[in-house]
C-alpha cells in the first residue's frame, strides 16, 4: 500500500526549482514546473547523478553529471531508450506537497524465494 509522505510546504519549492526527499533509502527528486509538482527517482540511470541538482528546461531535467535528460512528468529518459527512472504520484493538500511512495520491501529472508541461485544441499 502506497504511503503519502509530506515533502515540504508548497511555498518552499519555487517554480523552476527542485529538492531532494529521502525516505527509507529511497531518494526522490521533487520538481516545481510552473506550479505543477512532479516527483521522480533522484538517481540518474547512467551513473547515479542526483537529478534534483540538474537543470530544467520545461519538463526536462538534465543530469548534472553528463547531461542525460528525463521527463519529470513520466520519468522517461529522453536520451536513451529503456533507461527511465521511477515516477511517483504527487498531490498538494492544504499547502503541503505529498509524494506517494510504495511500501519498503519486506525484510530479506522471510518471503518465499525466487529460486534464482538456490541449491538443494
Ligand atoms: S550520471 Fe547522469 S548522465 Fe551520467
């Protein structure tokens, strides 16, 4: 079940700006594009540059390390196919920006295995 987590007040993230939000090891880049808020995974799929530190052109953010571009509305990589980042739903309520993140994965070892690499010794 997704969790809606408060990121900041609406007036703390000006249009054209971004900020990093972290929860349980998940790094989320939250953007304000002309008053619309969007959230994608902060780690660039090239070499993990921090997308919240990139520069914006419309809905495209360019990674500060080597310039790969991502659409902040969808997470789609505009530079190379199949290198998209995750996108997270955002809503604003009573002046606060919320990001919806999936539940963290269950603790390792308790769930049924996927069978990969298992042995029967
Ligand atoms: S780390 Fe993002 S373009 Fe290289």
